[in-house]
C-alpha cells in the first residue's frame, strides 16, 4: 500500500490508460484497492471473489452495465441475511429522533388488563348460552343524560368485583361502558357497548342478560338502530323530570316500525325528592304524567296496536329507579319487600293495588276506589313514596347516632366509618342495603321481552330476505345450535390499537367456532349477483363485555358474539353463513336508520404525500360509524357526510388520531341538497339514441305529498306483486288502476323517492319491444335520479312517465349502450321543462331550558331562517321545552350560539326532519348575485345551485340544450317556452 502513495497521500503508482481523462485517477484508485483486496482474500472464502469479479490481467475494454458493477460487498453479505440494515445519509434525521425508534404500543380504548372477578361463574354463563329460553337480548335506549350508562354501572357493580378499580373520587360515576377516549373526555356515550351478565330474578333464578348500552345524543342514533337490530326488545330509559324528549320520541317511533317489544325505566326518581322537592302526592302525579306521555307517543305511531304496546306499572313493564343511588323496583318487587317483612301478604294481589286511583284507608285498613276516610291517600303514595321519602330524609338529615337507630329498625347495619361519609355516598350505601339487587329490572325484562327462541319468528320475518319454508329458516326459527351457521353482523368495533376491526353480531342458527371457514355476504349480495361475497376464516371468537373480551370455544344460536378475522370485506353490516350449505343463502336486510346524513365537509391532508394514509383512514371511518358516508366528488374533493356537528367532530377526531396520525385541512361545513319539480313538463321531451334508430319520449311531474315518505319508510315496496302495489296507490292516493299497475321502478334504488311508470298505449307502442328494453330504461332512470341536472344532487319527489317509444326491431340496435344514456337524457330534459326546484334539508330543533332562555331561541332561529313551532312548560318543573325548525345550511354553530346567549342553561338537540323547497327559481338567469352579500330570499335557490356547481367543478350554467335534441330545442326556442 505504501509504494502506491507518497507521504502526502498522492497516488504515485503507474497511470492507467483511459479514453476519458477525468475518470483516469478514479479508475486507478479502484484498481489499486481491488488488487489489495485480492491479496488479502486469496486464502479466504470464494464469496468475496464472486462479489468482486476483477480482471487480473489489467483493465478490460468490455462494456459493463452500471447495475452489474459491484465494487464492495452488500450489507447482506457482510452482516448476514437475518440482520436488518438501514443506510442513513447525513442530516436525514434530527438529533432529537433516534435512528431506530422504539416500538410504541398505541392504545385508544380503556381496557381491563385481565379478566375481572365476577360474582358468577363464567363457565355457568357459557352453559346458559345453550339454553336460549333462559337468555334475553336487550338494548338500553333513551335520550342523552337520562341514565343508561349509570344503569349499566349499577348492573356491573352488582355482578363484578371491582374493588380498587373504580376510577375517580368517591361517589363519582364509574362509566364502565364508556371506553373510547372521546367518551371519557366528553362525558357522553358515542359507541354502543354490549355486556353479557348473569343476573338473578326475584325468584332467585339466574338468567343470561345480554345488554347493549347505546348513546343518547341525537347525532348517534345510527348506533341505536344497529343495537335494536340485534336485540329482541328495548328498555326505554326516561328521566322523570325531563320526560319524553326528542330522541325518546324518535326511538319509540323506530321501535314501533321495527316491531320490537318495549319496557320502560323511570329513572332519577330521587330528583323529585332532592331537586324539585315535590311532596309525595305531587311526585305521584309527575310519575303518572311521564308514563302517560310515553303512552301518548306510542299511540300516535301505532294507532291500532297501542293497547298491546301500552306501558303501565300494574302490567309490570314499568320499573322505577335511581341508577345513581343503585336501586330500582317494580310494583311486584316492592310488594315482595312487604311480604318478606309481614308474612301472609299476597304479593301479586297487593302489587295490583299499588298503582292508579286506589286509595288506602288507614282506619279500616281497606283499599277503595275513592278516599273515604280522612287521611286516606293513594296506595302508591302511602306504601311506596312516603317510605322512600322518609328513608332519604332520615339518611340525609339525622345525626349518625340517630341514623344508626333508624337503620337498625330496618335491619340495615353499616360500619362506623361509613356514617361519617359524604351524604351522597352514605345515601347510596343505605339505598343499596334497603333495596338489594336489581331484581325488579330483571323481572321486567324476563316477563316482557321475549327470549331469542320466542322472538325468533317476528325478528326473522321482519329482517330476513329469504323464503321461510326452507330448512335454514326452520333452524333460525328454532335457534338450532346444530343447524347450518348463520350470523347477522350489525356493527364493527375497532381494536385497542385501531389497526383492525372486530365484527359484532348475533348467531341466528348453528354454533360459531374459531377456525371455521365462512362466506361473508355483503349488503349488495343476491343470488343473481354474487359479487359482494368473500370467503374468510374466523380467527377468534369472544363474548364482548366492553372493557374485556371472554375467549370462547363456541357460541350457540341466540347469543351475541364478537368475531375476529372476517372484517376485511364488511363495510357496515353483513350476513355470515357456513361455506357449504344445502339451502341457498339469503342476506338480512340492511339496517334502516332513523335519520339521514346531511351534514357535509370536505377533507384533504396538509401534506399532499399523506393522501394514501388519509384514504385508508376514510375506509376505516366508514366501517366504524354506521351512518357516515365517504365519497369523492368529480372535482376530486374527498367528502364526509354525517348527521350533525358532534358526530362530525368525533369522526374527524378518529380520522386524525386513531385511524391515521396526520393533520387535515377541513372545509367549512355545507349540506346535501335534492332536486325536484313543481309542475308537469311543458312539452313531451324526446331523446334519440346515438344510432338514431330509437326514440324515447317522457314527461316529468311532481308526486303527490306523502308518497316519497311512504316509499322510504317501506310502506310500499316495488318487490310486491303488481296488483298489491296498484291497490296501495289506488286506495291511498286515488290513482286509477291502470296507472298504478304500470309502475316500473322506484329510483334511484328500491326505496328511492321517485317513480318511473309506463304511460304508453298498446295501440301506439309495441309493448313487447318496450318490455325488452325495460331494464335499460330503468337503469337510465336510476342514473338520472341519482345525479340530477341542476347540481348533480339526487332527484326527489318526481314521477317520470314514458309517453312514447319507437324502437328498432333488431335487438342489436337497442342494446344497453344505446338505451341507458338516452333514457337518462329524456329524464333530464323532461325534468328541466317541469319547473325544477332545489330542496334543502331542515333540522327539527328541540330546546330544554329555564323560562328566561326561551326568548333567546326565538331571536336566534329568526336570524337563521328558522321559526318556532311550539313552546310548552314541562309539567312539575321550572323548565320549558321549545320546538322549532331550522335549515341545515344555517344551523352550523347554532348550538354554541344558544349556549352563549343563555349562559349555558339551555340545551339544544338538532335532528333531520324533512326536505323543504328553497325559495326562488334556480334557472333564473336574470338574478344578479353580488359577491360577499347574502342572497335575498327569491335568489336563494339560484345562489345555492351556482355555489354547489362551482364547488363540484361543474360548468356554471345549467343548459337544457345539452339534453334536448337539436330540432326539439330549436322548436322550443322559436315558440318562446324557454323565456317563460
């Protein structure tokens, strides 16, 4: 080495000849280095030679490709195949970041580290699953802050040993089923949370109760709909002070439509004592009023069935509770407490006399319909409310010594330290000892909600799309654990690290086990179109208990199950069936939701290179939230649609933090629109196919009020026989029989609010040819109604009538490629000739607050194009309840405004209510819109259409010439129809 370089490091070896002078020195250096390496490696391995093939006789003139040159061994050759090597350039990372960062375990859910201790054996719970008649599947539903999660806490504390695990200060709420980071931060439930518990009835019989706690906020009703689909009945929780609120009303309406049995829990009864300080007699009337309020709502939505659905304490389907104090009872369980103290009391007969206008006369000790003696009071007041009031008064008001004597007479013993506890904690301890466990709640569920076996018939007939006379249907109706496997998946829950999803569903028949290969049928699966199907293997099988999962070797029919490994092909809901079955597999109907997603924002990553990460996040968001819609507009915008501000806030939080760690740019919120017509088309509009061999003529006109709502709610279905559909329209809307029987389709889908009908005469049109292109015309109609001509928003409330059709006799000239776009153009041109209008969604606004906050609501609604419908005093309270309407596009920030103007005293809920026509003609070109100025009422439609078209990257002007045939357009222009 020394003889090649001088003392200053300059190369003094022999110069190598080269065509390029510049590379001479470099090549010589490489040659020298290679020669030296050869000498050192002669005795070694052959590997080094293979890695560095060098011509020993000096430089070669052979052309060597750049990728074939290899002067140094690769990292793999130096360190071996098992070592991961990373090449970092200088200054590629800041000093604050390690070159190889430690692996971070991300955790977005509150979870138990191991299975907590329970007061029941888990093996016993698994055994109970094999007896569906001993199981109950219920959903706990109700308005926000009416106490659903607190009831779950009460049941969890009754069945679990959580000593030392209860977070928060003494007396604070446990919120066991709130596991999401946002739920803990905001203090409200966002996701539905299932628990499987073994609870005892008043007869000391154990039952497996699968309860799912649902959110109460009006924006999260999609979770409620998914929960009701899996349950056999609902437990409606109502705060006795607030009574029936907007979400309570929505849930009752939905439960009636879904034919789900209802029971009622009147929660927070102690608020009547401690907050409102009502005397016992008035408290009885408040309780009675709340029960009647619920029954009035049921009656309005189920006029014929109201008696069978009626809720009443004497029937046993109403339970009184204070979940925060840990007690609940029905009339029967309270009567049992008397029977335990006074042997010989007939519990059932006594319970029958504890509600209604039945008075107890203390002197004669008799029950009468009227208060005969002085001092006579209603039996409910005398036997239930007065003892309850005394219990509260003594516990809160007496000194520890006196309280000890009082409680001793009731057989309640406390530790000396507990008497000195905070009043709230002491009251809870006393109530728990006095009332015992929640046997009244269990009795109500067991007696009034059917078991999976009893409820199977109603559930399957309402949700299953397949025939009912197959072996598969019989297995589902009998909850056959040995039958073919069928699972209805209604919800996806993300894992703790938010990288994957678990599928939560109900086993309808068969037994699900880990390792089974199954077919996952999506919402679009049919026997004719099997595209929406995937084959997957169930990796894990658990019983879901919110904060922990119990692994199991199999779950039989009738119970709920959490599955791992099959979520890849599921978007919202799915049907899982065994891979091989004797019968054809049909799906369960997709879940029908209470409301629509009309709140819309566009998102894009701050760093454009993170777009793939954002798209992956959007896919996961779509799985996590049942009612969220994610789509890409033609302009390239990524749009998210949700139900309201709170919903969108949670969705964007999950997108930024859980499913993709990134910063997003979010647009100002906007809303969805719809397009409609208000008159019949001025002329018959025809369209020619591109080959000029077919001609379709159509007319558009508005639908009768109520038809769109009937189609969407499922009161009429296009799948019905023609005669049945005809009869429905004939009886309800006075259509003539011929017209009602010639309905071809609803659009854009089977429950779409538009109608396509054939109004042609057999004498004028060849019906045989027309029926051959029927499917193509229906596809064109569906395409047209999905994206209207005004601003590519869905068409609503329009009826398209085919007036004439001249078709080529050869089938080759009337294929789908010719007919579909032509039918669409005919729909568009007839639509634009029928006075098109824009429709906007409207929220129903429900506000609860003190009397002095009502005027603020009037003012704020008037500023935002809204108005008040009614304001009423909530009986027995200082609160007022105000109902109003506000357009969605003017509602952004409305809830914050209300809180500011009422110092946070009023609470507001916004729920999608209806579609209203926007004032003004959207095609009036004479309207001049000034920038940065709000459009006046007559120009509102024009303003919204132009802004929507700009946002979507469409041409500003809507021109009818684009859809009309040139000769027809020329004729219309000459007649002056377009000017009008």
